[in-house]
C-alpha cells in the first residue's frame, strides 16, 4: 500500500469557497481544494500555506485546524492503473487569503482556481476532498472527523 500525508486549505469568503481545477496527465479535470503533499520533514501547517501559494498565486494564513481525514483508495479505483491500494491522510485547515492574485500553477497540474458559491459545488466534477473540507468547516466537529464521503457520479477520489 502506498501512503501520502497532505494538507488542504478550506478558504471561505462569505458563501464562496476557493476551488482549484486539477488536470490529470490524461487531460481529465477535477475540482479540488488547494493543497497537497507534505514534504519529508515539513509541518502540515507550513505545507498548506506553501501549497496555496504554489497552486493559486495567493498568500494565505491559517485561521484554525479543522480536522483530519483518512481514506484508503482500492487499487482498482486509483486514477493511475496498476498501482497498489493507497492511503491518503489529509489535514484540513481553515485558511484566509491575505494577498496575491489567482493564477494557474506554473508548470503544475492546477489549470485555474476560482471562488465559487458553496451551493454550486454539488454540480462540479470534484474530489471528495472538497466535500470533506466543507463538512469540517460547516460543522466544526470536536473530534475533527466527519463521515466518509461516498464516491461516485460527480465525486471522485
């Protein structure tokens, strides 16, 4: 089984959330939250700020820890065929944008980032990470954990 530790930003502005369009090497687009892999020796707190900057062009500050999500993606459901089962542990933070300007990720997989009204998220082809992050931000559970999001239809791993 492969493993990844990642940090994700839930950036809210009123009733809008910042989402980023990830384009796979095969050209498939999926909306996700800004964020990604925590580098070896890096603190997830620092990683989420770095990832927001790299992917969106914006400067951010962490307002609070929202929670942690752990999921195992079966080998047959992985985006890259032929790989083993994969565990992703995501640390979610409430983040506020304090500067910069939205732009595509230079030489990266994020083609664009935009503010979208939360009610419109349900119509996007998106990563389940978006739903997890929004649920954590909405409910602020004392445990820092929400129920898994079913994958299917517009919701992807």
